[in-house]
C-alpha cells in the first residue's frame, strides 16, 4: 500500500485522556470495515485495550458520552461518509477532561504499525497527560484547600510539603516512579472542577500539544515506552539518559573543575564561556576603546600579473601543506592575505563564479586585510592567510570535493578570509567582562564571531569598488551569504564539541558502517550521505574549524611559531586584565609563570586530537596526523624536562 501524506489519505487520531483507568478504552470511528480498521481492532486486542466501533458521528458521540474513551481513532480518508474534523471539534468542545490532543496517523494497515502506534500513545502521550492531570489536581488542591498539602511517596515519605493557612493535611501520593502515575487524594479527578478551571485545563492542553510534536519529545516518549518493558537496571540507566536529554548542553563535556589540569580549565574557561562564570560584581566597566576601525586609505592596487617575483616565489608551493606562511608574511611586509588570496581565489575560479572583475577582488582582499590588526601577535592577517591556506588544502581532498558544490567552495574560501576580521586580540570572555561595546551589541553571545561576519558584509557591500557580490543573482547571493555566516559562526569555540560530535555522528559513523559492507549500493548510499544538504553544512563547519585551529598539525617550526604567537596574545590579555582590575580569564597564561609546553599539551589533548582524528577519517590527512604526533611529542619532551619555554635552551 502506498503511503500518502495528504490529508485525505490520513487517519485522524484524537486522543482524549479522561480518567485513570486500568483498561484503556478505544473508540474506532470508521464508516466501513477495511484493512485499516481491522488492524486497529487487532492491535487493541493484542494490547489488552477495550475497543468499540462506531459507524456514524452520532453513534460515535453516543458511545463516547457513555464510555468516555481514552482514545478515539477517526477515519479521515473519506469525507463523503462524515466530516472527521467537525467530529474532532465537537469532541473537543464537549470534553471536560484534562486535555485533548489530536494527532494524525498516515494510512498504514500493517498490524504491527497500528500496535506500535497504540503502545507509543499509551506510554508516551498518556504518561504526559497523567502528569498534567496530577499537576492540575495539585493546583486544584491548592486553590480549594485551606490546608497544607503534602506530596508523598508510596510509603508516605514526603516529597513536597506546601503550606497554606491551615491545620489538616492533604496528601498527593506519588505511587510509582516508573509508571509516572499520581494518585491525588482529597481532590476528585474527573469533572470535579469543570467550571472554574476549564480555561486552565484547555490552556494546559494547548501547551502540551505544542511540544508534543518536537523530535526530542518523541525521543523521550520512545525511551519511556522502552523503560516500561525493561528490567530495572536498564530502566534506571534510561532514567539517567532522560535526565541528560532534558538539559540543553548536550555537546559540552563536563569538566570536574577541581581535579582537572589548570591549563585545560583555563582554556575551557577562556575559550568556551562568555566570562559569566567568572563575574564577581564590578566587571561591567564600559570599554573606552573603539574596537572597530576602518582605514582611511586603500593601498596601491596590484594584480596577479604584477606580483613582485620574490613574493611570487614564496607562493610557489602554496598547494603544499608544508607551505611556509611566515616567509610570505615577511616578503609581503605583513600583507600575506591579499597576495595569497589572489593566488588561491584565482586557482579556484572565484571571480568567474561570482562574475566579478579581478580588480574588485583585489580591492576586497586589500580592505579585508586592512581590517585585521597587525598589532595582534596571533589574530592578524597572517592567521587569516593561514586559515585560507588550510581551507584551500582541505577543499582539494577527494571526499570534500565529492561532498561540496562550487558555491560551498567559494563560501568556504570567503569565510576563511574574513573569519577573524577586526579581531581585537582579546577573547569573548574578556570583552564580556569588560562590558565592551561589541559585547553589548551582541548580548554577550558569540560576540567576536558575530562581529567578524557582520563587519565582513558591511565592508563588502558598502562600496561597489570592493563588492565582490555585486553581480550575483539574488538567490545565489542569499545562499552564499548564509553559508559564509554559518561557517564564520562555527569558529566559535563554545560550540566546538557540538560541531565535532554532529560531524562524527552524522558523517563518520554512517560512512564507516557503509565501508564495512562495501557493496555497490553502499557507493550510492555513501554519495547520499556526503551530499545531503544538512551534511554538507556539517562538512563545511568542520572544514573551517579544522583550518582555523590547524596550527598544531603544521610542520614543527611553524607550529612552534604559532604557539609563541597565541601565548603572547593571551599574556597581553592577562596583563591588561590585571592592569584594569578585570577578572583574569585564563590565569595560567601569565607571562611570568606559564608553561607553554603544558598549555599546548592541554590544547591538543582537549580540542585537537579527537577533532583531527574525525577529520582525518573523513578527508584522509596522514601528513597532518604525522605532524600532530611529532609536535605533541616535542611539547611532551620539553615538559618532561620541566621547561616552560617554546624551545630548549641552546646547548
Ligand atoms: P579563532 O579566534 O577563530 O582563531 O578561534 C580559535 C581559538 O583557538 C582561538 O580562541 C585561539 O585563541 C585558540 N587557539 C588556536 N591555536 C591555539 C594554540 N596553539 N594554543 C592555544 N589556543 C589556540
Ligand atoms: Zn581564527
């Protein structure tokens, strides 16, 4: 039987929970018997539910008024027999029960599907309904009783004790934690309060039905249902799973702050929080520094053709991972981004894709580069050029090419170029603690990344001379813009584990499972995994993240230079925090005491190893993994010698 999503081919399930009954009562409203109604009858029997069948709306209402069914299943496929929606509305309006939830079930007369649907409803929806009813009973008890109310466990152990102004006690007894049913003494359950609290009932029902369709609700319902038929240890383990699922921070590892290594703690605190945890009361001093500045002049235009030979020479091996960006930095007098950008963008045909003259690209690269702060030791345009380089390198990997479209490649190159533009050389936590203008503008949320993305588009579109998007068709531009913003925001470290975990779960694991099978079907399925739009987003995020923090995977000398630069930038921040009486976000990064090898070991252990393992499994990067291994050993050897510096002292 073909499945159809259209309304006319679907069944309406109207779920009405009225009373706490031992045997569940189900009403089937089907004008005629068919495979679908027969399957539901069979499913009811198998599940031990009592089942009535009505052929007309009138018969249905009569039966419902008499028996008050817990679940009504209406046939919504044949409007010529009766108007199921009108019947639904009528049930809603007459029902004085706690709540009514309507769901649709797409036609499927497979008996087990019907059975599963009933069981899901019974365990999931009903449990929630019972909780709602219990809440409601407590409200009613509070409203109507002048007494103190105790909610106790079955053996009368008090769970909650609410005082009102009286002397006697009302018990709300918590019966069975696993079943989640609550037995309310001293208040009647059904229909007792239909008048005054009916409005509240129906709004509770609305709230319930608003969330009922969310995927997480379904997941929780499935787990609840599984718990019912599981042995106690499994049910208890699932309880813990549910507890975790109810939190919002599903992707951030929890650090036991005490025993962890202080370098890891500080890196996590400094890079992964907004500084709030460390607020101590007087930090919201308004920053006086103007963070965002646009240069008054543009430097002399240049073209790919008139790049000085010494610069061209340093870029000859730009397609190699071992390319030395610091040579280019000195050869270009700290303007590596413009030159490398011209070369890489031309290699990828970006101007052709954007229908943009090369002169516009040149001006754009120049103005973007001018908005990086050359005074930052790490977050300057050399870092942007380095990330652009790594991005271009990753884009040439076979798997990445299979996954991404040309527009994704262009977006990735643009995102890498602008991803830290106007970086003030201070972390998000610092800006939040200092109450900087940017932190206020972006509500302490992804402050820098929001600024980089927003400023990049402002600079680009403000002046036609550097507007590389000027000739793009509107929809193409919107798609490209969305992709660039998404990638720049993905560089925010608070989301690090979320991006890495999603990549592993949605891409690494399914691909690995397919590879184990290795058939032709799997080749097609693999292609589907790689090119699904939601997966392409994950690939792009992972790509820019890995490019952004790839410095521990560069050849040793380059890796050491980057470690020196980031440490210096952190030291400068600590100096300023101390000077201004701000909270010190990363106390281990104090120039007088810091062990750089230890900090690098922690950074690699905590952020780099897992991420690059996953990226390598996808993109195949043995040379990077080899460098990472060497570099890690290098830092370990310095640490074992108790050295704090970047390099061992000369012999
Ligand atoms: P971004 O600001 O976009 O460059 O994000 C990368 C984050 O990783 C920044 O907060 C850097 O400070 C941090 N980071 C990059 N490389 C290192 C490193 N070698 N050691 C410690 N932190 C690093
Ligand atoms: Zn960066």
